[in-house]
C-alpha cells in the first residue's frame, strides 16, 4: 500500500502568527535561517521489533510529520518507512562490538557501514550508536557518500545555542539537544513547550521502544529487557499514569496541549 505523501517540510505548533515547521536531517544547511527555524524529529531504531516501529510510525504518518529514521537492522518495516515521502532513512551503525574485538557486525568499520548501506543505499545521514565518532570514521562516512552526521549530543540543560557546521571533509555536522532517555534520567528538564522556541538548531532524538512504552523512567525500560521482542508483553508494561515519552512526542507535534 502506498502512503499518501506530504511535503518534506510541514508546519504545526502555532504561537500567534509563528509556525514551527518540521523537516529532516538531510535538509539542514549551514548558515541558513530557515534551517534554524525548523524542528527536526529523529528516531534511533535500536533493533526494536516490527510492532514497536510500526506503532511509532503510525503517529508520524497520522499527522504527516517528517522524521529521520536512523536504521539499525533489516526488517519488512523498512519498506513501509521508505514509501513515506516525508520520511528520511539514515543509518545507525554500531561500532561497539568492533571496539571490543567482536566481529559480528563486521571485521572493520567499513564493513559495519557497508552492511547498513546495503539495507539503506539511499541514506545520506548517519548517527552512530553510542555516538561513536572519530576523524577516521568521518572520513569513512564522507567516502561512502554520507552528507550529514549527527554525533554530537549537547543536552538542552546546557542552555547553548546550537548551529550546524561544515566539516572539512564536506559533511554537515548536526548537533542535537534532546533525547528521550536523557529526559528519563535528568532531574531537570525544560518543558517541550519552551524548547520549541529556543534559539538555534532544535534536533530531538526519540527511540521507538520509549515511544511504545511511553517511558517516564529508565527503570520501566530496564524491566522490559527480557521481552523486548514480545509486543504483547510490552503492552502490559506501558505507562498510563504519568507524562512519558509518547506524551512528549504528541505534544511536540502539536497533538496535545498544555
């Protein structure tokens, strides 16, 4: 089934006459005012099961909100995501095994990247699992045709105004400032309704599993580690009591109100 498509940039969250537009990481340009006025929703898939990914995709498709999906593995869900014109598929390579002398993902960094690019050959954006980065890796990303790298997490609690910049290997570096698991861990979080008006680049990072569970704490996720591939068991552990990750996502895309 072909999903009805919307423009790669859509707008929501009005405040007076001002609109916040959503776009994807591959649309970010250096020294561009429109780039800084938009909101960017990204998702680290992190090997979630198909039902969890589908559940998260349903939200974005229902509201026609652009998103960048950083892919970790092969799945039939990839075709569904690929059919949505306002979705971008990037790669989320995991170099952790390689760093520990475990070659299950490849015997070198290039093999790790190549395996994911074979699944997502259209990818131009990359965020490493655990934000692993180095001068060697960014040279590799550039040689593989990737144009945008999002491996710098500078938490919103730092209060810094973020901007993209161009690396000398001709990759746009895209820092991000909000992550759902950090929200769950931090004792101090700025309300979403305020973050969307902060100056500078505003890139948010969600994980489908935290959206599915509506995680409000990492304890909820940790309690589910033994059955992360069992959607029925996960459903029995969804947070319905307090504000969680899914609630924040809905607020962010303008589907709920203060």
